[in-house]
C-alpha cells in the first residue's frame, strides 16, 4: 500500500491546462447561446453593417458576465467546472473548504486581468494585443511551476489551490 502525501495531491500544471482546454468548449457553447439569444431578441439588429460595423454596446459585457457566471457558479457550488470533472481536480481553500464568494470573485478578476491588454489593440494592433494576453497568461500559470503547492497567480491572490481528488 502506498502512502498518499499532501504533496502529490497538488494538481500539476498540465492537468489544469487540460481541464481549461475542456472548459473552452463549455465557454464556446455559452457564447454561442448568448449570441443567438441576443440576435433573436434584437431581431437580427445586434450587429449592423454599413460604412462601419456596429455592435450593440451591451453585447460584449453581457458575454463577459455570462462566461464569468459559469466559472463563479461552478467554483462556488462544487469547486469544479465541467472541464475539471474528468480530470478529477477541484478548487478549494488551503484548508480544503469551499471558496467564499469574495475568494471566487477575486480569483476570477485576477485570472481575467490579462484580458485588459486587449485595450492595446487600437494602438498596437490586434495581433500584438492577443500575444500580450497570451504572454501574461503564460506568466500567470508559470507561477504554478515555481510554487510548492502548484498555485497560479490567481490562486495566490485568492488563497485558493487546485488539488487532485483521491
């Protein structure tokens, strides 16, 4: 019989990224569903074209809120998103309890912070802005390679950690 230590229960980065890849499909489904509902609600006038393309001012914030709600509800209800379930990993506090609403919100805001680099697009172009976001997320997740408990920057900020179950 092998003895399980707390060290081997911390989730390795590759497993977290695999779960995040699975979550990408859930996020795409949410975005598509919200987009369809908005198109139907506006009778196809959500995006108008002419001399310039115009998107309703409220559409992108609504999409962001829908995606944020997916992560918040998942973390608060069971500590797992859909992508985390097959990889048998769960988010909890350092003492193993569920995240509080404040911790989940803080974790979400810090994890989404690199998206603010998209504001660079008008000045530097979309390609540069997207690479900046990718590089920032690389730094966010690279912290897990240096931390003994495999915590990312958003975990460190929120006092959370991702552990393997069982």
